[in-house]
C-alpha cells in the first residue's frame, strides 16, 4: 500500500493565490490549498502544491 505524502504546512506562509494574491487555507481531507477570494482550490500532488489556474478546481458558489 502506498504511503500518503504529507504537505509541509510551513509552505503556506510563502504561498499566495496567483489570481487574487490572497493567503491560502489548507484542506487536509481534499489535499488542496483553497483561495476563497478567487473561488479556486489548488491540488497538492505528492506533497507539492500545483499552483496553476488550469489545474485548480472551482469552488461551489
């Protein structure tokens, strides 16, 4: 069984949303970084945030 790769929460201090330039919140259950102002959730894959708008999931209104 593959072991889940953890995300270093200290990285949150350095990352901002590329769209809104706002701080991000970490959703551990979905393994995403969420930008409420932009309405986007950026995936975390293998412990690495994918900060591309094309890869982001739109949040429900």
